[in-house]
C-alpha cells in the first residue's frame, strides 16, 4: 500500500493551479443521466472518486470520452464528454456503490428518466452514519414507491415523478442535489425548502439551467423547479475546488512562504479568509486567483464552529486543526456536521500536538513545533491534515493509507514538490 513521505521545515513559494472541484464534478457527471444528448464537463479533476463514478455510469449505459490530462499550464483540467443515449440498466450494484457515497445520486435521475431504480446503499469515508433518509423521503414526496431490501433501495414511479413541496429538516448537500435533478424531469412544480447553499449545489443548478431546466432561487434556501419533458446536452466548466484552495492556504500558513493559487475563487470560501486573516495570514485576490503569504510573524489561535455553507466548512476542519497545532495560544474547534470527524486528532498527537476532545469541541493548545512520526490517515480530509502537519514538522513524517488522498486531492505530491516541499510517494 502506498505511503506519503514528508520531510518538514521547508517554506512554500511559487504558484499552484487549483483543480476542478470533486464535489461539484460528481453530481455534474450524474446529470448526464437526465438527457440523451452529450454533456461535456471541462476542468474535471483526475481522482479515484471520479473514476469510480465513471465506472458506475458506464454500467448504466453512459458512453464516455476523456481528453486532456490537466498538466499543461494553459489547459483547464480535463474534458469529459458523456452521453446516455439509452439507459441500458437501472441497477447500481453494491460492489461499486459501496466505494463512494456520491454514487447514490444516480437514484433521482434514474427514477425521473426511467421511472425505476435499484441502487445499493452507499459507502464512503467512515465519519458518521450520513443516512440517505432525506433522499428517499423527498423522492417519495414526488411519487416514488420505495422499498429497502437486502441492502438495496428499490424505487419505482410507474407514471413518472410529480412536483411536490418538500422541506429538508436539516441541510443536506447530497439530498438537495438528488432532488433537484429528479425534479427537473418531474411533472409540475417542485418547491424545496432549507436547501443546501454550498457552491457545488449551485454549480449543479447552473448546469441544469444550461441543459434547459427551469429553476428559480439558486443560492438560496428555497429553490423552485418546474419540470420539463426533456433536457438537452451542454458544455459546462466545473468550478475550482474550494476545499483544495483552503487546504493550500493553510499549508502556507503552517510552513511560511508565499503562493499564488491560480483559478482560486475567494467568493466560495468567504468564511475561511477572514478567519485566517484574523490569525495572521495574509490573503489577497489577484487577477489569476488568490495570493497567500506568511513571512515572519507567527499566527494565533482561533475559535470556529463548522456549519453548512456559508459557514466554516467541515471539509476544512481537519486542515485547520493541523495548522492550529503550532499557533500561538489556544484554539477551540467545534464540529457540528459529522459526529466522528476528529479521528485525525490522535494522529496529530503522535506528532506532539496538544489536543483534548470533549463532546463536539477540540481544544488545541499551540506547541512550539511538531515532530515527524509515522501516522495513519482515517478519511479523506484527515489525510491531507497530516500532510500539512508533516510539512510544518521537524523531521520525517510517513503517512499510511493514502488512498484516501487520491479520492480528493489531484496530484498533491507533484503540486507541493513544485513549490518547495520535500514530499514523495513511496510505492507499497
């Protein structure tokens, strides 16, 4: 099994191009099931989650071609063209769906277009139960008959889906995306309340609009969708990854140096920039993205609570914790989204971090320095937090189970090496 080896103590200087957002690309790929015309996505990151979803979609009858590799300076990622001329299967099997949670998004489009679906209950990172109940309740409100049996969701809507009024009891990104796609082909008008406002949800909505959907209220808590008979193909560019952007901002904050993040959009991380600025990190927009610098002065501890967008993202909580391990003073980080998302804390403590956990809050008392150690990644975001810690630590850090990294961070060793980090992959 591959490992990542990091020798810390080097400043990061230069520029990094931010990849397309994985969490935007996945639902956009699923949207190809809604039309028999080609859907071309530009700026698609090269990640294992993308490849696994592509395998699931191919099994349903989606034809695909890929061009570009995302390496060239002038190239905006890869372009993926998908066409579901005919849905050849409405079954998403366990052996594929179990690998990633986002694959459950195929349920809504399959029911909307084919009036039936058999989808395995999903897998993904071990950071809590994250049930699909809201997906199913929303689809039932739109007329689907659903049965859970042998680990599968069996759903059918013989007369097609119809418009409905559905209120999410709590914010759910995946359920918001699933129901938006399903409602685009339903008969009548669907009103969704307490919808997730994450940029990736809005990005999906804009793509659906380009495909001919009728949607009002994108970027707000209430979205209205008037169903249409059919959607068309389009070309659409995936937005830059705000989690990758935030990760590299924190990496520079931890190590010192100066980076320009090409393609980064500050408007997607509006809760992150003021927090880091208050801690002593310099962040400014450029005509190509964002510039981040920490040269000289140290940074201070912060208090933050993860919240649905536009609050501080849970997907940057682990990275912030790694950064705060060597801050001046004490930080308090409260996690409200996922119940098991402090599993990286014991690994950071192996490197000398002073962290205590009580219920949903981690108290991080800054230490003078971290020390390199062998550590183990427990999930996607935890894995990159250990990379940040290793970059800032004294000595060598070896990170095991880095297959998590390959799910969400495109060519991270290559990008960091190019700006001065001593990091490499050791083949297992």
